C-alpha cells in the first residue's frame, strides 16, 4: 500500500454513523481528532500509558490510541462530546467543576470517561474503587484527591436523581 | 494611585478568598477547551522533527533530497535556514537575562549535537504520517564523539570538554582551559569547618538525585501561520506569550512587530514550557510554504531529548549544633547537572537550601556541569527539591543525634523577618515560626503513628523558595453593559483567569460573573513576563488593582458629569455611584447606565503594570507517615500533610490544588520517577509506563493546611504559591523512611531496590 | 508506522489461511501489537483481526469439568468469570493486574501468551493451572503444554501459519488453590519486576500432595520452578515449607539486570513473592499455617 493511499472507515460515534476517508495508519484517536474533528479526546502518550484518550467502546473504557481505525466498524463509541445532552452536563462533569477536579484540563476528558464507565457499573463506589477506576489516567496537576471527591459526589448526585425519578 | 500600604486588604473579602470554581472549568469538562494540538486551519501542514541518535557527535552533512521528493512533503529546514545566534547572546527575560544561544541550540542543532533527541531537521508535509515517513529519508552523516553521562564523569580530570567556549567561572586564579564545569559559586560566612569540628553534634549526608521530568500530560504543540506580508501568527501552549515572541524573533532575526503569539490552553507546564521548542521552525516552514504549519510532539520526543528535564544533582550537606540544639554551621557541596548546555549558576538554589536556618557559619560551594543529556529546564522551584532532599536529611540526622524533636529543633533555629539570609541581607516578611507552631499542634504531628504489618515512620521536612516578581501588565476596558473586561499579558497555567477575575470583581465590588478575564495575544497587550517563579498571581493582581482604580476613577468622573455632582462626593458600592443623600431618594447611577450614556464619548481603556513588587517568599513544612515493606523495599505513603504560608489565599480551592498537585509530583520523584540514561546517552525509559509518575493508587489524599501571613506593601498580601509545595517532599519522605527502617536512603528517587539495600545494610 | 492492510477474520479457517501470508500479524486486543507498530518494532503488511472468530471469543466448560478460554477473550471478561474467580484464583489475580482497566478491556489472554514477554502476568498463573494450548495451523490442530509454547523473549514455538485457538485448564483438585503476585514500583500500570504464581493441593492432614510454581521476569521466558515444587510436594503446608520452597525458587531462575531491576534484587524478590503466593494459597484453602 502506498503511503498516501486512503481507506474508507465506518464508525458510530456518540450515536451518529460516520463514513470517513482515513489514513490506513490512523488509530481511533486520530480518526476522532483529525478526521472527525472531535478534539475533546486528548493524546498524552499514544501508547496506552496515560489514559487521556479514554473513550467508551460498547460501554467500556478503552484507550483510543490503541484501537486501529479498521477495528471501529461495529463499535459504539462514546466520547466526552457525547456526554453533554441538550446543554445538561453529566453529573461527573458538573462535579469536577465544583470540586476543583480539573486544572490544566488535559487529563480531564479521559478521567471523565473512566469515571462514567465506573458509575455505569457501580452506583456507589468507594474511594478505593474510584482510585482503581482512574489508575490508568495520569493527572499531573491535581494530586487526584479533588477528582476522587468529585466522582464520589457525582455518584451521590446520580443516586439522588435516580431516587427522585 | 492609592498607596497599597494604606489599604486594609484583609477587609476585601467578598469575592477574594472564596473557594470558587474555575471560570474556565466548563470547557475543560466538556472537551471544548482548545489546546494547540486541537487547532486546525485550512491547508494546514504537519511538522515532524528529525532528532539526533547520538549523545555527542559532529554533524558532517545533512542530505534532505530524498525526503523532499516524497509525495506530500512540502518543506524541510535545517540549521542553515535559521539565523546563527552567537554564543553569549541573551534576551532580557527573567531577572538575569535568558541565554538565547541555548534557546537556539535546543531548537535546532548546529555543527554538533549534544544529546540524544536534539533537533537536526524539521519536515512539513500534508499529513503527519507522511512527515514521519520523510524523517527516515533524511541522510545525516555524524562523527560520533565520546559522551559524558554523569556529573562525576564530567568533572573527572581529563574528561573530554563538551564545549570549547565553556571555561569555569568563579575560580581564583581564573581558569584558562575549557571544562565541563561551567561555574563555581561560593557563599561564605564565619568558619564552617571550625564550627563543625568543635560542635557537640554533627551530621552529614551525601546524596545523588536522578534526572526527573515535569511530566505535563500535554506534549509540546504549536501552530504557525505567516501571511503574505510576512506577518507571523503563532498559537502556542506557552508559559509566556511575550517571551515566546521574543525568542522566536531572536531565533529568526525577525522584528517582534512582525510576530504575534496567541496563548492558547496549556496542558501543564511546571517550568518546562518557558522555552520554545519548535515554534521558530514552524514559522519558517509556514513562510516557505505559504501554509499554516502545526507541530505536535510525541510523548517519546518529549522524554527523549525534545524537552528540558530538571537537573540531576549530587549534593553533600554537613551540619553541626551545640548540645542544646543551637545550629552552628551548614556546609554544602552542590553539584548540578545542567545537561548538554551551560545552565544558570547554582547560587540561587544554594541560598534557598540554607535560607530557613539561622546558622552563624556557612560554607556553600556549588558547581554546575555540562553532560551529554538534554539541556535542563525549570521545574517548580528549580533545584529546590533536590537541595532540600539533602538539607532536610542532614538536619533530621542531626536531630536524631541530639535526640531532639525535629519541629522544636527548627523552631530554635528558624529564620525570622529581619534575620540574616545566607546572602547577608535581612529576611523580608517570613512566617516560618507561625507554620512551625501550627505543625506542632496539628493532629498529623501529635497523633500516634499506628501499627502496621511493617515498620512505620513519620518524617518532617521544610522547604523554601524565594520566587520572583518581574513584570506583569493588563488592560481593563469597560464594556457597553458596564462590565470590566480584563486582558492579561501573561498566560494562565494554573487558574490565573479565575483568581484574577476574583481580584477584579473585588476591586469593582461586583460578582465574579460580571467580569471577564482573558489571556491577551502579544499584539493586544503590553509586555509581561511569563507565568513562572510563583510570580504571576501576585504581580498580575497588582496590575489589575492599578488598572481597576484608574477605570473606576474615570467611571466616577463620568458619573459625576451625568449626575451633575462633584465626582469626589459620590460614593461607590457594588457597581453603583450614589450622590450624597441617595439613601433619601437622591440620584444614583449604575456602571451599565454610565456606559450606555457615554459609550461614544471615548472608550475606557486602562492599563496596569506591576514591576518590582516586593518579594513574597514561600515557606512550606510537610509531614509524612510511611510504611516500608522491608521484604521488597516498597514505601507506602499513608498520610501527607502540607503546611504553607501563602500570604493570602485568593481562592482556597486553587491554592489547595497547587499544593496537592505539587506534593504528588514530589512524591513521584521522591519514590519512583527517574530518567534512566544508558552509556550511549539514550534514555532507556522514554515512556509513561517506565517513567513512573504516580497513579491515583500510589498516593494518599494530601491535606493542605493554608496559613496566611500577608506580605506588607503587596495587594492582598500575596505570596507565591505554586513552587514551594514540591520543595520539601523528597526530604520529608526520606526522613520518614529513615525513621521507619533505621537507615538513610541517600538516593532520589528512593526506589524499592534502593530502599531494600538500605534495609539490608542497616 | 508503515501502512498495512487490515482485515477481520470471520472463521478459524480464514485466519489460518491469512496467517500463511508473509508479513501477516494477528491482532486481538492490540495492546502489544499496536504499540509495537508505532515504535517500528513490528511492521506488518497485513493485520488480521481474530477477535470475532467464535472459537477464540468464548469461554466454555469442557466435558471433564475443565475450562476452555478462547485466545481472544479480554482480561476484564475473564475477571468477571465465576469459574475463574472460584477455581482459578491465581489467574483471576493476574488478569486484573494487566495495565489499567482500559487495557484490560482490550488485552486478550492469547495476546498476553503469544506476545511471549517474560513479564506476561497471566502466563505463570496459567502454567500453575497446568494449562494446555490448543493450536490450529495449516496441518490441523495440536495441543501442547502451555510452558512449551515459549522460545525466548517475544518468540513462541508456533510455526509458520499457526495460531493459538484457546487455552484449556483442567479441573483443579478438590482441595487446591492458586495465587499470583507480582512486584512493581507502582501499584498498577507497571510491568512485573518479578511475578510468582503458585498452586498447591493438600490432603486431609494438610500435607501438600501437588504443587506447581511458576515465575515471570526472571528468565528469557516464563518458567516453572521445579526446585520449589520439589520442596513442597510431600511436605506439610507450613511456614517452614513455604520458606524452603521460596529459597529453592531462587535457584530455578536466571534473572538479568535491566531497567526494571538488578538480577540481585530480582533474586531477593523471587523468595519474597513465592513465599507470599504460597501463603495466599493457604489463606484460600483456609489453612492454619504454623511456622
Ligand atoms: C499500558 C500497558 C500496560 C500493560 N501492562 C501489562 C501488564 O501489567 N502485564 C502484562 O502482562 N502485560 C501488560 N501489557 C501488555 C499487553 O497488554 C498484554 O500482553 C495483553 O494481554 C496483550 O493482549 P492483546 O490482545 O492486546 O494482544 P495483541 O497486541 O493483539 O497481540 C499480541 C501478540 O500476540 C499475537 N497474537 C494475538 N493473538 C494471537 C493468537 N490467537 N495466536 C497467535 N498469535 C496471536 C499478535 O500477533 C501479537 O504479536 C501492557 C500493555 C500496555 C499498553
Ligand atoms: S494517549 Fe492513549 S493512553 Fe495516552
Ligand atoms: S488537570 Fe492537568 S493533568 Fe490533570
């Protein structure tokens, strides 16, 4: 294959189907950022080591930098852009704002996706479970505690919201 | 102008001092905040850098023909395309000037390469994959030279001199021949040797500190576009837009007026994003191709020589005291590895390391040496954590010998306002004794350590950083709806837009939602130094106070005119000017009404510039509880409490965030983070898997205890905040480990293997 | 990264056929392969995705009470499997140590095995469970003991055109338990400096009737520790026995010094981890351990 040949890739991101012309070397991360211009998902390492590219694939957290473009066919991808519905933020997003859980913000989308995956599984995680869930996401600014507090309070908010429904 | 000394800043606390959320948090959590890597312009090219595979080599030739012929490659630059910046060139940046030759060499190698990863050529192509592929097609002929990889090797007699122009300064008689030792600095008072030999107790430690890294999660990224008139726009994640402009201008010999640097969101800097690392190349490539050019470094590039790590060091400290615990002498030998190019003399770091103690006899002697590693750059209180790793261990050993409580020992010997600093001048305002009192009463110090499966220890450590002030500028304009709009000349790397919005809101007696603070580009606001040296919040607050006062004065004049009242007789409160007797139904007018009535009478556009603000020195005291697995050497930090005097916390959440983040960075370097260079000069662990920054599971919640001892003559009494909280961490944890296992670990990081060695050797 | 062709194999036959082409690499979770492609360490011409092949994608009970794990099943699926949690606790320990949750959601057991890293966490746990590797190739299928699959760092004994279909675990003895421990400087997101798995079976008198010990990161491949096993079998399950086995395990290993630790340090860790793994087995067997 020559170095400039493109391939057609299909994927479903945040509930929308896309058919894009991609470079055969693209990963899901490049597909999102460079081809679909959804730059909310960040690249901190490109090697699965930092978690800043975390997205949900069929509901579970994965590193978008370690998924090939071709593999996305048939996967349901959710990115940080897909969490804010009709102007309402996901409780995790809101809690991070309120608890000072985002500083430079570069790790933030990845942390949010890991936290959302956790809360989808466990509605009332312990602090230890929260720390375990974000252990694949390196944050260099916050020291983590404010993030843990935020996720914990988001779990409570979600629980209250569920109770009220 | 008001004299700040006359104002009771503690009364200003309706917005200032509140733990408000960041004004820019929304876009961060929604993923819409734009960092340079997120930007795209029509026709944009992608740049990739060819880097040296050698630690030390002559470049004999570079052939870019094959790469240029690859479909999609649009331009390639090598050193010949850049202005030749001479050795010794400086720019007026920072307190001592900034070495411009160094900046040029870290951006592109000329004739010789001094470390693995130094840039040799930069390619622009239509796709990042193509630019990457083109790098492999560039032929560079090197003549390898012997590499010098450690402080000891660099200082050894007969070591190959890396730079012909480096001749050790500070020697008597002056040195004549090239050396890897750039400078010798000495700070002397009394006679330390005599004091040590006659002391009741003394203690010494010889430490080795590995190279670390700032570890910002966002790799360096930038975008440049040169228009057909030759005007260059650069979007950069930088700690200083104006300093970036200055560096690009000198590297390309292009007038500053032809360059505009736009600061965009920055994914962490911590000192590592002061220098430019590719911006000048992108400008050149854009000029050559007529298209925008973006460069995004990979993580491997960041670690493998594409950015400047903080310095490795070898420090030896010896201290002595009388039997009652009165400190009599500090003797220090400091050797700092500045990497492939000469660094700053170590005197500032040396002074800082001894500053918190009153010792009648001092002998501090420091050297900075060049090695074939990446040129070091700043990291939170540059050199501080390394120096305090040695100093606080020496002091702790002395306490053990004296059988004295470490906090009581510090109280006895603490520097106070007016006491003599190592350089001989009186200490400016310092709240060390207040902090020590707080520690000795706090639960983290008084509660029992508790039992675990393995031995536990509690460590105490101090840290000091002087910080700086330099220049900050802002503009405030009043918008048509009466709201103040603040444009800062500096970049926001730590939440400055939020704290400055609090200051502006406080000055105008408005809510934080009624002010807007933005980072200005270099053509919209005047020169400001970068966000570094814990200076920005303090000095920008001073600039905003000045500009706000001026804007309020002009608003007052207009209000007087509109209310047909003498302006001086008006009272101002929460966005409304009132004529005398307004309470009884007299006239009043809001800022919005003033602006609506006078919008076309001329803009209200005021400036504030802060220069030479008094220093706001930073002091921190930390307490750590650890448990050491004596089978594996693994250290678990059970509890960590960080006390810090911040003068005044503009925003407690932001201050805690700085302290908590800093401590965790420090824990990383203290325990697991180390750059492991092979003999060939290649970094063997250039990934975030093998350069082990703490995860959420590796650290306890850090408790920040904020203490407020305001600095006189500074708006709100602000001190620096962001640097000192990393300084005590290495020493504090080392002291806890030593008290747990009964032996000292003199190397940082204190890896499990090193700790186990100490356990076995005890 | 070089350009490559990507294809999904739908059947085992497709995969075997594709595998025969030069420059073809199989892809499961990609957490090793994609990183290696990015670094230029591997430059496939064809990447064949095996995740959707039914035989590779399922976990099933075998007729004789054992378990057959499809090579492409990811670590987090295995962590949720009840049989693995109850009967193969060491494997359960190990799959939860691979990278982070993001990695575990992709990383397959077959990839962990076939990448053949000496540090692969799941491998020692599989070896102590007497795992068999079911292999398919152009000449049909064959089954070998898992420990015979490794040829050296990054190299397997799979021949041209062969692939790993599944891993078969026999049903463990009635009174038997396994454990896997590793040492890393970080709690997670790190590679084993040393890893140790153990399985012991005991009789009614708490004498050890069967033992397997396997180590990671102490030799060019994951290894069995025969000296340690010999020290265990026939001895009472006691602290002294475990300590003797731990020391014996040191002689089974040939560690090297590298960026993750010196040979000397690794040797120290072997004894610590083997002892702790055996103690963990005892805890799982509810044994009161005397010294
Ligand atoms: C950040 C990070 C952390 C990690 N941490 C750990 C860790 O802690 N412990 C650990 O053990 N590993 C770790 N790894 C390595 C990796 O995740 C594991 O080895 C994983 O199990 C590999 O599985 P995979 O499905 O992703 O393999 P792939 O990358 O898909 O494949 C790996 C190799 O096996 C071959 N292969 C795959 N399936 C088959 C098959 N059926 N037959 C024949 N060959 C096949 C591939 O061609 C390739 O050569 C880590 C990786 C990353 C990126
Ligand atoms: S960018 Fe994917 S994990 Fe770091
Ligand atoms: S907020 Fe900066 S890395 Fe997490």
